[in-house]
C-alpha cells in the first residue's frame, strides 16, 4: 500500500492514507508499519512526535502529519479548538430516512469491551455529527458526514445507533457503515466504506487557510 503524498511543506505533509494502514504503531513488531513510520522514512529530517490526529486503520483518506514539534503543537491546538474542518463520505447498510440533520449523542469507551464505544448521556463526551444523504440504492445509503467533534469511532457509532434510543432520546441513523467490524451488521463488504475526503486547516507558517481534497475510492 503506497503512501500517497497529497501536499507537503517544510512544516507539514498531508497524505492520503489507504484503508488497512495504521496511523501510529501498534503493539508488537507486526504493527510497526504505519503512517508515522513511513513519513519518517520519507522525510528523514522530521522531528517530534509528528502525529496531529488519527484515522482508524480501516478508514481511508486525508491525514496531516507535522514535521517538527512547533508545527505539531500548532496543528494539534487547531484540532483541539475545533478549528479544523473535516468531511467524510460513507456507504451505510440500510436506508436512512431523513435527508439531512445533526446527530447529538455523547459517547464513551466501554471499558469491558475495548475499543468499543457506546452512547452515554450521563458520562459520555459531547459528540456531534452533521449528515446529508447523497444517494440511495435498494439496500444502501451514501452519506456525507461532517464531524463537529472528534471522538473515537464517532461516525461509526453515530451511523450504527438506532434512531430512537432505549432511554427515549434521539439516537443515530440506525444504519451501520458497510464493512464495519465493530458496529456493522455483517453485510459483506471489501472494506470499511468510510473515507476522509476534505480537510481544511490553517498553515502554521503563513496563517493562510489550506483546503485539501481526496476523491472517494468507492
């Protein structure tokens, strides 16, 4: 799986991560291959921790990597303060009824089933996702997602949660992302059908806005 560089400067690089590649190394030598390791090989002068944000291993799309510590701090703060704009495309198993809307369901880690995330209105962290239906087939829905927060597995959980939760509150879309090994319904799929296609942020060096796009590969 080659690492495609979409744009680079002396301070940062945006890559188009393929599905199946880790963002950071996992435990064990068999999980050493990742975006960070490949960027270090490609840019041997890079310093610091490099990683600014992550994509799940099975998610494809745009990922920004800092090439020095100062850029990493600046870009990480942009994510922390929610000044980075992200857009995703997904194909869901099932038919989503509303044409568009916003999902507001706080989520947290299920400590007994790591890394599974669950809805929790009492102890969960704020999680908000905008969505819009792009197309439907007889059994699937293509959806545009804009995460307004950046929780682990947020889009995957918000897609899979029932539209009405047992607690009586509004839930998610009731249609898991195709190919999701954690939250999916078992419908066959060649991969997790989730792609990070748009990334907008501020260049730490110039203060100018940067917009990068990647076509959806499915």
